């Protein structure tokens, strides 16, 4: 659990670190995050040289490779603006693990400085932008899956639901064992596919049991996992990144 | 392993995948664990509701860290104080040596029957089998351990050894092995076990127990339990042997209440256990019961190796509450036996590699989604996910090389894959081209991607990457600005 | 080199160097500042929540309450000490009745079978109790040996209301436990229990099935 973080006033500019999963599979979520921020009058800087935070290599134990990848990202945020990450998992990597990864190296100070500027998107929208939302969508019940990294590593169990609560027509559906992992876990899903499958099966059942026709999440790994399971079973329940969901219903 | 009757099944960490497959396909196992873990999680949540949990965990971690910081001194002090109290202290480098010491004590007393209180360290060293080879019968007296032993199994949970069995299965075991009437009435089964075991307590030559906390300051062995079998084991037979890992020592008596509070609440959601049994000496002259001899066997078994490393050291803070397994989504799905180790679940996955080597246990550190639930509930704040990652590093040969079997999972293919990932992710132009290419080739993407698509559809690369979308978006905005100017 | 020497040497010559020992702040386990009423209420609530039975009685009339408990529970054979005032008063009060009094202050070897098979209940004094967890604390003595509170199917414990303290930590500190531990010190919180059969609670698995606390108050309660 992270210690209490003091939030700055709303800045003039922010950086967006889009993450590799969004880049490759869900770019619309990245763009919608940018639009949400821009609507708040914030200029969004998107360094074109960004790639991946390095987490897949990090959690697989390949720390030399992870460090090289992370080092390449550290140089991209030279101005002192906050760095917004539309993923609890990549955000956690950069905020919590970058300082560990560079401890004792000549980039230790830089890593610590960058880590201190990392904000997960929903965290930033709630605590820095104090985002107000005018919901124009139809009335809907929706389930929220907060990723384990957002919930436990970054201590952000409440920010996603808090945003949904500001949507007038949206009812947040309570699910059983909401805090339990969906079974993605990066390479875990590949190394232990059967266990991972059992976990995502339970997660989809819990979401389906709420009667919601849609779920949102702030992490594309979980989205890919849960939505992929629903789709494989031809279930009508659709998943969406929370940035897209909020933008779509308020723009 | 749903039926109590199937032939004895042995589990090994080498077969984690096969064992996980079997467990996942066994509805009885799935239901037993899910129900049990849901119950334990709810009870823990309730019992901590009126506590300043974070402050208490902070204190617990702090006490354990202080004990470890002074470990060699405290072990010497524990030894001196135990000896001054009349407790005989023995040291063992590993499980085999500990077994020989215990067997020696038993043989000196011509012991034929040993009664055991719950001790995971004795499981760790396979003490029962060792004693049986010497013709000494070792009978477990904790009800769960007794049932598991009757069923020729090992514990599937460190606190609740028979948690993988349901009432009906247990009834069958008691019926088949002890002639107890077939019943679903837990009171009848418990009373039957009580009657059977009471005779064995009276007849036992030696009692063997574990230790929850060994207090250096006073030379006191603390045992936490609900059943009373621990008290029986340590007070009825003429000889008591306590066996424990060298890390179980704490500095002072006042360190005990916070750890005890954390242990019972984290383990079973109890405010307190029925018994807290503090033993500081054998029967003194003039006293009328209790053992004439008390022995303490301190076992290393890889612990002093863990102790060398600042990061790995945190592993030794553990007070064996089992909360990490109760909250682990993997353990809940596959159960304790799947791990094939004395300690299953998250704590086992960070501890057993040191005891058995990474070659034997290579699938354990990866058997976690790193969801963090274990670290969140750990009463002494062991950063279990970080330690899992550390052992993954050691497995692939990118750690410090100080864990047995380090580098065992390093393969040319995997190294090449991660080097390739590194190259791509450190060459932005190539990365951008790769993303663009993936979008163009979208239609050619295989719809089956190995294990992933057994259970889920394959994600499709977007036609346009975020890099490209942002460029377009920024260009549009520039145009708009141009127009509105 | 012995195992002891090897282990200690490895610990002393630690690769990553000596460790700093942090100070500990014990505030979270003390300083409850409960009133006597709160202490009593909390003690009773917690010990009864784990199946302990509490019977309030006056300090002077407690043996009458004891006789009633023995009667109600059909206890015919009661094991007890001799010297402790609790035992002495009980012996005096029960001398005329038809409950057999079994001497607990003798070597267990001489009466093990009787203790395990022919004793209905054990009577002990207590040194005090802990409100926070609903626990009794006992330091068994030659007069009231440790098995007296464990082997008989019913344990009757006599507790004085004014000896209930707030927390376990408070008890250890206030009574200077660290200055001299007895052979055996015990906290007892309810009767013996298990949940090893599918989390179903069952009492009396190895130790007493019932724990009765005769809670003595200095003055008659209204």
C-alpha cells in the first residue's frame, strides 16, 4: 500500500504514457484519455519515442532487459509535468518498481524523480482534475473491474468507481469478490494457462451474475483477458476501457 | 483425490502443472477450497475491524525485523536461558540432522510411541517417516493432521491441514480407518477422535511439538492452539521435544502479545485462540505433572542462507499464519497439495526454493499473477510479490545467484525473446513501424495463440497504433487552431 | 565445528553485513483505558462468544454458586487443589455433600487413569483475566497442576472481577512476567475447540468441552 500522496493543483500540461497494450490493441482508449484531459484545459504531450514500461520483462525476472527498456523511457519526460498512465499495472511499474530497478545505478535519482510524477489516469482525473462529468448516455448498469495493480500496488481501489458515480445515468453493479484477480497477470496467463483460465472464468461469472451488460476497467491486460473470455463464449457482455467509456458518454 | 479410498497419491513441485490440472478438474477440491477460503477471508476482515490494523502490522514487522537483526545473539541468549531453566537445546544444520537428534532422544528413552502436536517444521523434515524407520510410531494429534495421517496424506494448509476434505470424506476416513460410525455429525466424529487420541496421549513415551515463538529473554517456548492437543503433547508424556526453525526466536516477552494478536486474527479470524501455552522448563522438583525432560531442537535447513541477503531476509519474518494462502486466488483454485511442498501457497513459493532448490520448485515462483493479495494481508508485511519476482530473477539467472538452482530456467530461446523485446522497445522508430505493421497485418493474425486462445479470443492489433492516432489528432488540432485563428 | 558453531558463524558473517535493529512502539497493544464496567462487559462478551460460560457471584457466596454448577452439570467427581484459598474454601463447602473430591496435588503418575477416565471436572483458581480477548491467565502450581485445567471434561475457573486487566501486554508488564516465568503459563479463552472438519466448530476435541467461569464480585451485585 502506498503512502498518502499529496496531489498538485491542475497543471497546464501533462505527459501521457500510452502503454504498449493500448498502443497495439486499444489505441482508442489512449486517444480518449487524451481528449478527457484536453477537455479539462490541459495540453497533453505524447513523446513519440515511448514504447513499453518494461514490465513484462521485469515480472518475468529479466531485469537487465527491463532496465534497458525502462531507461529508454526515463529520458522522455524532461519537463516537470505529471506523467499520466491509463493503466494501473504500467503505472505501478513506473511509480513503484522503477526506483527499485535503478537503485544503486547512476539513474537512481532520475528514476525516483520520474516515479514521483506518475499518476494513473483515474487517479489523476479524480484527485488532480476533480473531473466533472455530464453523462449523456442512456441509463445503464455497468460492472467495474479495478486491476490488482491499481487496487493494491497503487492504492486506487476507489478512483474508478468514483468516476462512474459521477455519471448520472450509470449504475455501478456490485459484483461478488470484486477485489479478486481476473487471472491475467501478464506472462502468468501464458505460463499457467489453466489456473489463469479458472480465474477468468470465475471473474466473468461474477460480472455476468450482476446482470450488467457491460464492464469497464482501467487496465487493458484485464480487459483483454475478461472480454476475451466473454467473447469466446459468445456472451453479449462487452468490455471497455474506462477512458473510452467516459469520453463516449460525455462528448 | 476426492475419495478417501483412492491409493496414496504423492505430490511433487516438479509436477505442479499436472497436479494443478487435476485439482482444477476436481469439483470437490474446487468447492472445498473456495468455501473454506471465502469463510477465512470474511472472518479475518471482521476480526480486524476494530483494530488499527496498519499500526499493528507495522509493529509486527518491526518486532520480527528486530529479532532477525539480532538473530545470532538472540539464539545464544535463548539457548543460555533455556539451559538455565533446564531445557536441553540442540542445533541441526538440516532436517536429516534434526531427525537424527530427535530419534536419538527417543531411543535413549526406549520410546516406541510418539504423540505429535502440530509442527510444520517436522513436516518439512519428514520426521514421521524417519521415526517409523526406527520402529517408533509417530501419531499426529491435531485433529486435522490426524485425519490427514489416517488418510495417508500430507497437510494441504499450514493451519487447517484437512481443509481439502469435506465432512463426508472425513466421515468415511474415520469409518474405514478407526471403525467410527458413519455420520455427518461433526460432534460425533470429534468425540470419536477424542476418545481414540486420549488413550494415545496416556500411552505416549515422547511428545513432539512445534513452537510459535521462542522468547530469548526468558527461555520460553510459546504454542498457539485451539484444541488442547498441544497442551496434551507438551504436558502428558514424560519427555517433550520442541522442534523449530532458527528464525522463530523473538527478543523479549513483550514482543509476544502483538505477534500473537496478529497470528490468530490473520490465520483464522479469531480474537484469540483457546490456548496460549508458554513453557519455560521441565517439571520442577515438587511439581506433580509435566514432562521430566524438555528438549528444544533448532533447525537451520537453508534459513541461514536466506539470512545472508537483505531482500530475501524478509522471508524469515513469517509467523506462519497462512493468511497469504487464504487470500491467494491461485491457492484457492488449485489447493495446497498441488504445490507439492510442505508450505503451499505464496509463502511456500518464496520459501521452498531455498529448501529444495529452484530446479525442483521452478514452477512455484511463476504460479502467481502477482495480484498482491498475499502481501496486502501479511501480518508482518512481507513483500511476497517482490520476493516472487526476485526468485523469478534467480531462476533465469539474472539475480545474485545465491539461491540453490539459480539460472535453472535460463534458456537460449527465452533469453533471445527478451533480448528481442529489449531491442524493439529501445528502438522507437522500429517500434512504431512494428506497431503500424501489426495493424496492417491484422487480418493475418492467427486466431489461435497457444494457451491464451484455449479460453479466450485472441486480441486483434488495431489498424492504427496510438502513436499514429496521436499524430493525426495533433495535426487535426493544429488545423482547427489554424482555422479558428 | 558443530552445527551450532556453523549456524552462528553463518549468521554472524552475513554477506550483506550487519542489520540495524529498529525500536518498537507498543502503543497499539496497550493504553485501552477501559473502565471496570467496560472491562467486565468486554471480558464476558468475548469469552461467551467462544462458548465460555460466565456465572456472576459474590465473593463470599461463591461456593454456593459452585455447588449449583456441580449440581446442574451432574458433576460427581471434582478434582481440585488444597492450599489455594479457592480450593480450601471449595473443600470446606463441599465436605458434607455427595460430590467426591479428588486430590489434584499428587504426582500425576499415581492417578493418570483416574484423571483421564474418572474425573468429571477440574476446579482451578486464576491469576487474572484479559478483557480485550476474553482470556483467563493461569500459572499452574504444585497445588493446582497444569493438567487440572485440561484433562477433565469440564473446567471450572474462579476469577475475581478486580483482577481483569485490559490487554495481554498490560498483564505481562504489570506483573513482571519477564522477571521470572513459571514452568508453564497459560492463557485460556473458552473450552477446547476445533474447526478441522469443514470449518464446523466442535467443542471438547482434546481438552474440556465446557469452561465455566465463576466470576466473583467484591460486593453483592444488584
